């Protein structure tokens, strides 16, 4: 799925440093258990409106914009593809975060999206949640696991990935043309 901004659309350019990370073997220790009252659900089907709710709520504070400009048909096609799976963390019966795994050719898997709902940040969920994502990817036979994060993401994202066993492959500076119609607030450190 490619992000397309209309050529005459008003945008705000934001410069971010994107860190690409990879893990070439499963961690020796299994993931810590999820906190009491939490459960993970792999969605057998994910409706586009529910996906947009997850993506927009988790990603809004971190400038996740690319799928916001995608048409419903593009998102539906991606979600229906057998290489994609969406996993939702529920706490007390409500969604507290989600991740998306994308299985690529050559048995590599990409942790395409990962994050907590704003209300769930700082509640002691992140490490076990990330551990679940990593364990799920490896349990499905991947040979390498990749993820990327950027300076628009939560400041604990990169340290969390490194602590979980990912290694930095490269860092690339990108300029994102974020459409102003999305109403995304540019974090102060990027403004």
C-alpha cells in the first residue's frame, strides 16, 4: 500500500529520523505474561472502520498518517491478504493497543505497526505486549523479524525495541508531507 498525497494538497513537511531494526533469532527467554485483566486476540477478520479506529487512536499522537490517506478499498485488500495479521491487546474488555505482522517473502516478518492506546501508555503493558508480538512472529516460522521506529514515535519505542533484542540496521532521515486536512498535531520536538 503506498501513501499518496494529492499534488496540490496543503501539507506540512516534518523531518524524522527513521531507525530500521532487525532480529535474526528468537529470544532465548519467552515473553513475560500479560498483566492481569489483559488478553490478546488475533482478529480473524478486521473491518476497515475498526482498523481505522485502532490505527488512528494509537498512531495519532505519533504522526501515523500513511494509512489515514489510503482508501477503504486499499485497507480492506491489505487486511484480507493472508500475509497480514492484526492482533489486539484488550484490557478490561476494551482495546488497549494493537500490532500488525506482515509476513514477507523469504520467511521474514515485519512488525509493521505496534503501539498502545494513549490511555494505556505508562501502565506497565509495553514490554509484555512487545514480547507477545515477537513470540507470535517467531512461532509462525519466520527467519528474521524487522521493525522500524522514528523520532515521531513514543520516546520509549526505540529503547524498548533494543531491550527486546532488536539491533539497529540503519537510520535514515525522511521528510514526510503530512496533509494538513488530517488535523494531526505535530509534536513540539518535531515542529
